[in-house]
């Protein structure tokens, strides 16, 4: 997950406007982000220019063209051209040298991932595991993780609660009363250090009652109507 605390108004640069990049741009805009779309193909830029904050024709292989794009206000850059391995690596390196605070890049293999990290990627995504809509939701709602639709109007989501939840019971939090959502499970993560010094990360799953106390690093699994779940963004 991005270390930058994202919010409405965050400036994103999406480099490579294929099907994944296009979907990502649209979803980031819908969720309140400001999006700069960049691609080498003028036709691609023409199609998306009215759907984003700014659209720029750029050849990522040409560093002079790249630096003329003026990305100084960008908070998070997403290198979306995963299948063009050479271009994605060069673009990631140029973004790093341009001082972009946080860089997310697509990888298509373990070697590709390793090289992307070496040249400056802060986070790697796998297209098979994370589509444009899911990534946009995660970036603009950093406390919400997996969302599983149960019906057109109801979803199950994993939610990292704010610090104010720690030490409080579910009955004290009144999430059902305040937001109309229910906590159906709690994931609790702990680190154990073995005799050899190795650190093991353990995960326990609880099905809580009303008196269950929330601890630091817990993840709540909640269910509710989609409109109600949006209220979690404000907590």
C-alpha cells in the first residue's frame, strides 16, 4: 500500500494508457483524484484527454521529452505499461530521478519485479491480482482493502481502523448504529521472534462478540450496503 496518505485532490500520473491504465485513470477521477495521463500514442491521448485532468504525449524512452512533461506536482506515479518491460523499467528510473514521492509499477515476472525495485519502484502490482478499479479504490481509500461484492448493493470489505478504535469494544464503537455496517470477523496480526532471531508473522481470525476489544494492527472484516461502507473513509 502507498505510504503517502492519499486523499481527494492527490495528483496521480498514469504512464501507459492501455486498457489497465485507461480504467485506472477513469476510476481515480471518479474518486476525486487529479490525473495526468501520459502515453506515446497521440490517438490514445486524444481519446482520454476529456476524461482526465491533463493528457500528455510523451516518449518514455526520450529523457528530454520526459523531463519537459513537468511532473513536479505529482504525488503518486503508476507505471502501467507492464508488458513493455524495457519501457516500464526506463520510465520507473526516470520517475525516480525526477523525485516523484511514490512510484507504483506493474511487473509481469519475478525478474521484472526485482529490476523495477532496483531502479526505484516503491510498490509492485500484479495485473492478475489487482485491476484498475481495485487499485484506484485502495489508493484513494487507504484504510480499505479487499472489497467483495455480495450483491449489487452490498459488499464485504477489509478495513484498517483508525487509532481511535484501539482499546474500544465493538459495542462502544456503535458501527451498526452510526454507519449501518456489521463487523463479522477480525484479523489479528502478531510478530513472534524465534530462538534463532527469525521473525514470524502470525495471523489469527476472530468472530467477535459485542465486547470484543480492538487492538493495534487489527483488520476488521465488515459487511454493509455500499453507500454505508463509503462512510468508513471519513473515520
